[in-house]
C-alpha cells in the first residue's frame, strides 16, 4: 500500500475533515492513473476529464446532507411483514418517488394487488418504477433496491431507537441503514453528484424499488414478468445492478456473482382446537409441541449436517479449480467468530470450509415456533396448534421442487414412524440459487470502479443469503446481473443494532458514481 | 331425579325467569329437607330459619347487577405476566378494595416489594387483606382469590374482545370470568345477599386477594409466612377456602382435596450474542435452536411418558382402594375429547387412566421457546439465544428439590452426549403437590352446601393444576383448606374464549352463601 493510500485510510481512522480526504484522493487518483500496472484496466479518458475526482470532491462536501436524508428514510418504519406498518410502507415508497422526481426521473407507482393474511385481503404497497434518460447512444442500467425493512423493537436488544438514525464511532445505527435504504439512497446521491458537478449522466437508468422484499417480494415477480417485460420495460436495458448485500468481511470490498436460494417450510401439528391449561389437560392429550419438537429434531445434526435423505445428491460437485478459489478470498474466521461472540464456529473454523458452507453447500436453520409460548416468564400452556419454521438455503444445482419433494417425503416418513394421532401438515415456499459469470465485462467494469474507490482488487464472492428478485431480473431482462455491495460484513442486517459505516455509505456513493461511469464505457 | 329437580334444570335450559327458578328451588328445598335420606346431613335449623331460601330468592333477583359488576372487573386488563399492565393490576386491586369496604370490611393494601425483570426492579401489585367481623362465637373463614389474569389478545383466536364481558347462549365470555374474577366476586355477592335479606353474616371472614397468581404469586409467601402469620392474622382462622378451580366436567359439581405441584424449567442455549441472518451465517455456526430442540426432544415420548431417569420413583404407589375411587367419578372421556376437538386422547381414552394421569401421576408439557421466531410469516433468523420452557406437574410424594435434581442431572447428561460448543444453562421454579383429607367436617359442610344448590352429592376430586398458595395457606394457618369450584370444566381458563356459565356464576353465589351457613354450624 502506498503512503497516500495509507493516508486516506488514516483520514477515516482519525476523522479528518472531508477536504483533506478529497485532496488526498485526487492526488492518489492522479498517481494511480499514471502508474497503472494492475490487472484492472482504467479508461484512458478519465484523467483528462476529471469527472470522477470532481464528483468525489462534491460527495465529500455533502456528507451531512446524505446523513440527514438517510435519517429521514430510517425514520419511516416501513416494516413489510407486519400489516400495521403497511401505511408506513406506502409512505416510504411515495417519499422515494418524490426523491426520484427531484432528480428528473419519470416515475410511476404500480399496483401489485393484495396479499392474504389470516384469510383477509390486505393491499400490497405499490412498486416504484422510474426512468431517467432515454439516450439511445448510452448504456441503460436497471437498478433494483428495496424500501422495506425487517421488524425492530428497542426491547429486542437495540442500544438506540431502531427507527432513529444515530451516529456513533463513525457508524450510522438504525433499521434499514444498510438493508437497504442506505444503498437505495446511494444511487440517488450518485445521480445528484453528476448534476452537482455539472456533468451529464453517462448512462440511462431504470429503477425498480419495491417495499415487500423482506416478506417474499409478493406481487413483484408477476409485475416484472407479466407486465413490465411484455410492455417493453426491459427492451433497452443493457445491465442490471442490485445493491442489497454486504462485503464478506469488514475491510475488503467484493462483488457478488452468486446467491443461495431458499426453501422455507411451515410444519404444522395440531392436537386440540385451542390452547389448553397444562395442569388441567397435562397427561391426557398427545401434545402437539412434543410431536413438533420430535420432527424438528430429525432435520439436522449438531454440526449442521442436514439429515434429509438424498438432500446433498444434486449439489454441484466441487472441482479442484473451484476449491482453489476459496484460499485466496480475504476472510478472517476468528474476526468473524468474535463479531458474533460465538463460542466456536462450525467446521472447526477452517476458512475454506466456512466459505463453502456459506456459499456452495446447503444449510438448514430452525427459526422458531408459531403458536407456542414465546413471552418471558412461566406460561403454563399446552399449545393447541403449533407451526415450526425451518428453511434450507439452496445451492447450484438444487431445484426447489426436488428439494421440497425430498423434505416432504422425509417428514412424512418420520411422522409415520412417530405414530401420533395428531394432525400434521407441511407446506413450503422456495426460490432457487443464482450465479453469474464473474469474468463478464460488466463485472470487470464494477471491479475497476471498486478499485478506484478502495484501492484494492475486490474479491469476486458469493453469498449465503437469497435475493429471489435477482433471478427474476435475470430472466425478465435477459441481461447480466451484478450485485454491488455498499455495506460491510458486520452491519447486522436483520439483527439488532443494524448499522452502516459512514465510510461505506460515503465511499459507496462514490463507488456507484464510478460504476455508472465505468459501465458507460462498455460497448452497447 | 325428582320431577322438581328436573324442572329446575329445565328452567336453565329454557331460560325461564329467575322468579320461576327461585320458587321451584324453594319448593325443592322444603321437600328435600323434609324427606332427607342421603349421606349428607342437613342442619335442622335451616328450614325454620328460611335464611337460605330467602338468600337464593335475593340472588335470583339481582342477576343483572352481578353480571354488570363482573363486566366491570373483566374490563380491567390485570395481566400480571406483562409489566405494561402493572398499573391495571394495581387498579384492579384498588377496585376490589373499594368493594370490600362497601360491604363493611376493614382492608389494607400490603406492599410486597419488587420483582426483577431483565435486570430491572419492578414494583409488585399490593396484596389486598381484609377482615369482616370479629365475633368470638363465630367460626372464621379465610378466603383466598386472585385478581390477575392470563394474557389475552383477540388475535389469539378469541371470538369477542377478551376484556369485554359478552353474554352468549347463557355463557359470560371474557378473560378472568372464571379464573378468578367471577369466584372472587361470588364471595362479595354472597356477603351482600346476607345483608340484602337482613340477616347477620353467620361467620367472620378474612380475605387474601392477590394480583400475581398467574405469575408465581411473587411476594405472597413471604407476606403470609413472615408477616401476617407472626402478626397473628391466622390466629382466629378456623377454615380456609379457595375458589380458584373448576368442576371436572360440565354438569356435576365437585369439591377438590388435591392439586398437583409444578416444577417449571427454563432451558437456555446461546450460540451468539445476537440473532443472525440465516443466509449469511447458516452453515457456519452451531445453531442454538438445533441444540435446544434436541434437548427438548429428550424429555417425553409421544404417549406422554416422561423420559427423565427415576422421575416416577418417588410417586406415591397406587393402592387398590385408591384405584377403585376413580371408577365412581362422573367423567365422560368422549365429551372431554370433543370439548377440545382432540383427534384422540392419551391412554386410549380410558376414564380411570385419564383421571389418574391428571391427578396422581406427573405430566410433562413443552410450552414454547423464548427468543426464537414466533410471528406469522417466514422470518429467516438464526436466534442467538433461546430459552425452552417446559414443566412437570408434581404429585404426592414428589419433592420439588428431588425432581429438580433429577431433571438437572438428566439434562446435563444429554448435553454432554450432544457435545455442542454452545453455552447451556437450566434453572427451575417449583412448588409441591397438595392433598387434604376429604372426610374432614369442613369438606362435609361444603358437600351439604353443594348438594343443596345442585341437588346431587358432589364428587370429591383432585385437580391436575397447581395453586401453590394452597400449601402456604395450609402451613400459615395450620387449618383445613378446601377448594370450592364455581366454574365448569369447559370454562377454558388460560385459553381463548374463557367463559363462565351464567348458571355456574349465579348458583355459585348461592353455593358460597350456603357454604358460609354450613360452616357456621361446625364446632369452633
């Protein structure tokens, strides 16, 4: 690492003012560009144009406004899984629509119908569709993001109010800060920065921002495949970019070319039409909880090996060349372990094994039980009906239908062995795994942009999580899809005390601006 | 059954007016008293005094006011397990204090200190202590009841608002209607009825009404044993009566001489300091849920047999004479099964086996898991820390300390076999079983009162539930303790749609009045 690179990092560590950071960055940019001798190919026009250095300078001058806009967005509790926040979801979508309008996009809110909750029809929040620019000479990028968040209560163990963005130690804490309001605003700020330095946006943009991602993206697939695609929305799209994931660790950026799928199960056992008093009924009924715990106990062993017959059979075989890839990935198992304070990691904490079990092998997690006692204290209930929740993260080449069949057969077999007189029912919701070719020019363009911002070649990585819309967008557009993370691996999306580092947020805005620039140089 | 008895029952079935019922009851009372030829001995003075017939008439005239007072009490959501209702608990206690004052009792609210919740000290609701009458010639009865309720939400599956008393089909639906606000008000109405007919109460009364029964009666034992007993509160108490349980079935009254105890366990497993995203972390951690489900799966088999080593060893052996008792109890397994819509009962639905497993054998129930996903929908969390809840109903001669030791040893052994690197911890709260001698004159007095109201000898029964204060009151007073149920076996205490039958509520008031009368005739 050069002295200047070190200096830039230290600027962050010692909280030096933005102006110092910017001038160091521009210095670095010039030096870097003159002495280029890396695997990444930088466009020759950039140095003379000075567009990106000016944009970076603009971004560093506007940090406070970026923080306050994120604060506004986080303050809207757009929790999609709980209908009592449905109005907030709609408010969030409209808030973002106004922001897109302000940068000149044409927008529309698309009605995607209803969802059924407890037998009632509940209106889904609309999907925000936008278009900015229509220049036939430019490449067109379709950007996807989501405006909804996971539930969060201070009493869950948050140190601050979850829906109030709070800065501490150069981190911005708040629900949605990293998943996915920060990245969505990142696109907005990047567009604004081009405007701010008086440069025309080098690409056309199309936006798909939904507010149901954390709840299965209900209604979105139908909109994309059955309405937007036939109407030609994707006809001029050249590339698709999603920023809804995280670096692998906390220091090195990455670009993501693979996601696991998910097969989520609802395993229901009923022993009575209502909950029963355990004193009055205990000893006289076949308890549903006992049956459910038995079934849930048959799914996975203590080391995480899935016990469902033939479940590993269709998993893509590990080649020697793939195996070698994991060795070079920047991933520190001990830092990962410490960040979650786990007593011990699986697979004896061996780096390559951990990465493979995160990315290329399926995993099964037991999430919880609906209908049983969950409150603190000593509730003495015999639940009448309980629904166990578990899911399997799917990998290439596992087909959801095949996995569901194996799970159903296995559960039915175990249920027959149990011989309980109770009622059992299992249902599933699934989405397949996704991978792209990381050697595609689109990935190389994103890698150049990343190197420009973070002064290091990004890792080409996969992720353990699932973003089903990735596959839908790939199918709907027929184009290369890329996942460009903004946040860091310890951002605690879905968990208590979710945050985004100030550095990731601000450099992320520059990264998005640079990415738009790099993609503009790709052939149409 | 005589024609008149049938007529009285039909009055209820066909909703005849109270006046018709009362005159039939008085007719019956006269006939019954003249032709007495049963095991139950009626006091010879009653017919000439006509006190009870007058009281019954008074009660039948005041049904609407009894209902509206119960409506008031149910409307106060005095949920003791959730601190957000703590003010309502205090309000409920004060409401009842006012009612006791109105009938002439001297009352006081006793501070019982604090409870610790999540490391915070929370003030407990006060215990309401009352005294009515101080005539040395009269017997003194100590009456216990509780003013708190189990939690209830309409969304749990209630057909009406849980905290709004609603009458339908001669049933009063509402949380606390039968457990235990209805019975507590029953005492009040019985006292009022004596006043209403201008007759002096034949006994002295002492009241202990608490508001933490559903949450382990925190603070009550210390108050009774360390404060009230040394201060002489129990010195003049001759008998103790608790109405906080139910008939065995739906038609035949009973008096209860035994309760199971309870040993409640909190089984905690921790794999990380926070909840984790199952996509990002699945496959890399030893999941706490998987360990907990394993441990919970080792506790009981599908037929309800407890698997904990030696757990049945100290259970009182079944004698031939005890065995024969169960044959004569009025209990219909098929009606019981239908009332909860269970596919099949345990022990092949054999009556004697069911009664024994409710009353004289321990049972183990798995109640739920704190810290795991419990909401509807597909939450993809790996819980960081989970607490499994289960309990064992204890029976004579199981000592709580001995049972806890067996459970701890068993769980520790299974945990060692599991070999998980996670942290496991188990804690317990326990109270022992209770039995009294049902041949005691106190029980015979209650049996006479019951027969007078319901025209049938009550079953002398035990219960599967636990009311730990029963033992404390037995110890504190050194007197015979009796459980006199008001509600029916299908009242669904602790469950959705809790109710009390109008018949049980109104006849229960008469029963309490008759019980006070009968006990007044017992020797001091």
